[in-house]
C-alpha cells in the first residue's frame, strides 16, 4: 500500500509481513526505529507467532539468531556501526554454519572518533564475512530488498545483509509502497531449513574441522556465494512479476549505453549521482552511472560488461581502506582486469558529510578534463589537514633518536 | 519399597551393580541399559576426564526427564573438541556449537524458536566449561538469566582453560599452578582474591534454580538435573569436574578428588531456588584441605621444597568459611 512513511517504519512493516519467528534486538543509532516498530508490532499481536527478544548486546543478538535459525525459525535482526563490529565473531559463524539469517544494517561510520552519521565503513568491513550484501538506493528498494533477502537466504542457506544508509534513508519520510501480507505470502513461502535441530532426527551442527577438510569447506562457501549471482537476478525478476517494481538485482546501469565516463556508487548517493548525470548530459557530456546492488557476491561479469568499453571510471567510495584507499575500486579493478582505462577512487561522504551536486559536478568535470588524482578525498579541508600534518612533523616523538636530537638542536637555533 | 526390584544383571563388588539391585525409582539413570546414551563412547577425552563423565550423566538425565526431547548447545572447549572432530560426532541428540562466549545466547535463541513454534515438549540444555561460562560468556549468561530464558545451563568447572593448555580462568582457585600462574616467585600460583563465584552470581539474578554438584555425587547430580528439568525458566548447574591433565592427578582419582573437594568444604554443594539457598549436601566426614591439595601437582609447590603451612592455613580458612556460610557440617559432627 502506497503511503507517506519513514524508511525505518517501511522496513519494519515489510519485515513483519515476511513473518519472522524470532527477532533479537539491541538498540543502536540509526537502526533503532526499525526494531522499535517491530517490538510494537509483536507486542500488539499484529505479528505472531514471533518471539521478540531484547538482548544484552549485538554479540548476543547475532548469537541468538544463530540458535533460533538452527532450530528452524525464520530469524531477523538489525544493527549498525559499532554494533555490527561487536557481532563480528558471530557474523562469520552464522555464514560458516550456513544459517539464513536476515539483517538490516543501517549504515554508519565507525569510531574513533565517535560519529553516528552515515557512511559504509561498517558493512564494508564485513565484506569477507561470507554474508551476502545488498545495498539499497532508496527507501522503496530498502523495503523491497527484505523479502528478496529472505528468499535468497533460505534458498541458498546463507545469511543476507540489507544495507541502507543510516539517517539518509532510515529517518527519511517518503512515499513508499509497503507490500501487503497477501502479496508477500505469494512471493515468500514458509521457511524450510536445510538442516534443523530436531530430537527425532538428531544432527550435530558446528563440529570441529581440521586441515584435512577446512579448505574444501571454504571452497564450498565461495561456490555457494557464486550461486547467488544467478539467484539474485532471478529473485528480483520474480519480485517484479509479483509486485510490478524494479528492485534488487546485481547492478543498475543508468545512461551507460554510449557513456565515455561512468560513475560507480552504492546506496542512496546514487540518486544524486543520477541527477548530476542528467544535468551533465544536457550539456552534452557522455556520462553514465552504475549502482552496485550486490556487493557480495561481487558481480564481476556484469560490472565488466558495463564498464569494459568506457574511457574512464570514477568510483565513489563511502568508506576508506586506511593504507590503500578504496574498497569498491579494488573490486571494480578485478572486474576490469586486462582492460586499460582511466580509473579513479573518490572517498566521499565519510561520517555523514553531505555529497552535494555542486561537488559532484566539479568532481566529474575534473575527471573528464584529466585533472583528477587517482585517489581523491571529496571536499577535503586541505588547509586543516596540512596544518595538522605540519604540526605532527614538528612534534617530538618519544625516544632519543637522531631525528629527535637533530630536530631539538634545530629548534634551539 | 513394596514391589520386588527387578534385577537385570549382577556384578560382584561393583557399586553400579548394587545400584541395579535398588527399586526402579532409586536406580541411577545410568544403571538402565535403555538410557539415552547422549554422549557415546569412542570420543577423544583424556582418561579420567571429569567433564566427559559429568556430561554423560547430565545429558542422559536431561533426556530421561524430557522424554528424549532435548537440544544441546555447546560452547567451544574440551567437550566440543573431543566429541566432534569432523566427520565424526559422539552426540546422539541434536547438538549445536557456535562460539566460545555465546552458548547461553545461542541456547536462548533455540528456546525462543521453540517457543515461537509452540514446541513446549522440546527442552534446551546449554553447556560450557568454566572459561566459556565465568569469563568470556558471562555477559550472555547474565542476559539469559535476566530474561529468564527457558534453558538449563551447565558449567563444567575444571578451574582453568584446559583445552588451550591449562591457563588461568576466572574460576582458578588461589595458589593453583597453571601455565599463566606459574609456581614461581614470591607468591607462586594463582593469587588470592575475591574469586568469581558464579553460583552466587547466578543466585543474585533470582532465577528459579541454581545448584552445585560434583562428579563424586553422581546420583545427586542426576537428581538435580531431574529437579531442574521439572522447572521452566533459567536454571543453572555448576559442576566440579576434576581434570587429570590440568590438576596433575591420576586418571583413576577423578571421583576421589572431587569427593575430597566436597569433604574439605572447598567446594560447597547446595541448591537454591529464586535466589535463596534451600538445601545443602552435608559433609559426612570432614577433612583438612591438605588432604585435597596433596594429591594434585598443581598444588605441589605448597608441599616442597618446604611445607607452606601459612598458605595452606589460608586455604583452610576459605574452606571453614564455606562450611560456616552454607552450614555444611552434618548434624552429629556439628554437635560433637
């Protein structure tokens, strides 16, 4: 039903229509509105049967999801930022055990310094955890990705993370078509676990595996994720048949057909990027944009098919891999191995800094004019960082090193 | 007992066989050839492992109490490692291992799933060693207590991290030698401190049932499992399980050492309901702590090169305090 609502609330209602049987929740901004609404839906009786469990930490939340999922219940939780990192040990465990848990990540920066605003540092840090990662471009897609996530998780026996930008999407009010119960029931069948803890047919789950089989187990984990490359578009197509909407899938190209320059982005910034692309197209610039919805598994072939023939690729990164630069760029580069083109990494919007159309216009103009560095921090306050770097160079480090003695001698002159 | 007990078979000189001569109501679960056999033989525990012994008795009893409908959740540790080297398993019941510090939360998740599915017939037992319980898993355990999740959690306390090579845990007693509290220096072994008394911490949560037991009192252990399984909500069982490897004791001495821990008062055996102690197992023949310490290599530095009467006296005071606090002396001895 189409209505004006908050992103978090739309997600919560959609998740409720997916009929989860266990929800474990610990509050963290900006995920809170999702689990608050779900607690209301469970307590009011609108969502039943469902056990809503208030836990003492995100580590316990994911651990409880592991137990519930292994016992055959459809299981859901949501988190963000430090909370996701507090779960990490259990995240790897959930995927290793092949448990189809669905989790919303309301993307937020990681401290220190503490910062509650949006970027992708949290979910990007879990790119190797074995979870499928889907990134929503807007609140309609954030809502729509959840039924698809349950379908994928349960078909593949793998956990799925739905990533939506914190505050930018979670707290934004929009017109959203929240799927009705009957529609959802037509799309998402009841959960049939691959294996379940059942006293009538006992199984041991989570046995120790030594060197003789561990590589094979990991290989199979990889092979299973690669199967998702086929399943994700198929489930998205089925979703379109039932709901009549385009949501999910591996990638979303926008005006890429004849583009010489393509901007790659994930999440809510894609809307702004598309606006800028439209405006630049009016000026006759051959530019396009590519959203990557499925970051894990990474759709190497699909990305190569779109970017393979262009002159220039600019990857907008919403997280920083300290010591190297871009995370998404490295994956895009793998997709383009053997192809010569002009590639740029742009670190943008860290910790909630607004990514404005003005900045993007300047950025893309620079790229097209050949003025863009390979690694750029969008809207960096260069005066501030240069001042700080100079101060750091002046400051004495501990120890009687020759460098410090010479610096002291210099300062005495 | 009116009905004549049914004798299945007989072994001369065996306490277990004597057990079989008792009426059905008094027999040990283990005396029944049709017991659940939750943890089969052929696992890889050390000879004389107190934890293997305890786990077998506890899960068989839990299975009997629940009509065979039990799901076990295990923390990382010896019990998990020696029972499930892929592709083998010693578990005859549904069993789930996730991580070291999350067994209480995983067990609570299983319980939540069963509640959602309306399966009140299936019961959940969580289990872990003292490291997984009193140290890394304490937060999850406290959460499980606080929510009163319908789980019986069992801590197999062998008083150190035995699986990783005998390092100190929050349950290691003072002066005990471990790989990280070596018997060297001014105060050899683990330092004296307040200790982390998890049964008392559990009682502070006012959960329906808290009990301690040792593998010396196996009938008592079974009875406590049956009692716990007769209740709903969060229940906690803390079982002393001597570790021949870590304690430096003979493999055949496990039960005797556990009994000495009880008889000296160092390990008080009691039950508590809703936060109040309701019953204690009295000490029938009180012994000085020295009798318990002497056979264990982890306390060898208290006896050589010189006898540390001062340290032993300090440990004796701990035992005396336990005896007074829980009223552990049997009536006749207390009055004599």
